C-alpha cells in the first residue's frame, strides 16, 4: 500500500514540476477583483466558434480553453473577470485559444461539452475544458475544478489554469 501512495505522490510531484508558473496577480483577494464584464458568456458561441478556436490553436501551437458558464452564475463571473486581469489575460493569450460559451442554466450549447465526453447534463458551472489542438482533453476529471471559484484565492485560480498550459 505504501508503494502505491509513493507512486501517486511521485506522479503529482512530476506533474507539478512540469507545470508552467502562473503569473503573479495584482490582487490578493477576490474582494479586490474589478468587475469589468457582467455578461462574459457568448450566447451565440456554438460549434463553429469552437472549431475556429481549434483552427487557430493548430496554427499557433496552443491548447484550446473552453469556458462554459452562465451570465447568472457568481462563480462564472468571478472566473471570467479574473481571466480579464491584464496579467492573466496575457498569460492565457500566450498559451490558449480561449472560447467563452453560454450554457444558460445548463440548458443550451450542451453539444459542446458532449463533444469532449462530458455528459449532456453538466454538473456545474463554470466548467473549463482544456483541449489539445488534436482534440484530446488535457484536464479530464478536473473540468469542474473551478465551480467554486468565488471561494478560492485569485492566485489559486491562476495556478490551476497555469497547470493546464503548455
């Protein structure tokens, strides 16, 4: 049993060693987060929008970050606005093609997460799917890691996103 734990610990450390460092954010608390965008999720984003992001990712050697959320959701608004901080926006632009998709109240655009193996019924938002340009999901099992974004520190959110960058 100790051997299994040792192997898992080694895998976690190896993954952390390969992760890119997150940008240091200009805010320490979400109370300091400016609300720059109140409706960040595009209701018109659809499969064609996602396909266009994949075309750009293949051309630019980036991953695609699909941010599924709703404009009614406090955690989604925290994540979306944190992603708009200058240092975070620059980091994301360097490593990802980002697409923000409105999934309403978990009742629209559900074909997008289904395309990547998520069930037609999402378990929460925001859901973040990070995908290689070839279509393989990078953050399998962790797509809902940010559904409680409003109770995380800004740096913890940045660190998590940076862990999915290449």
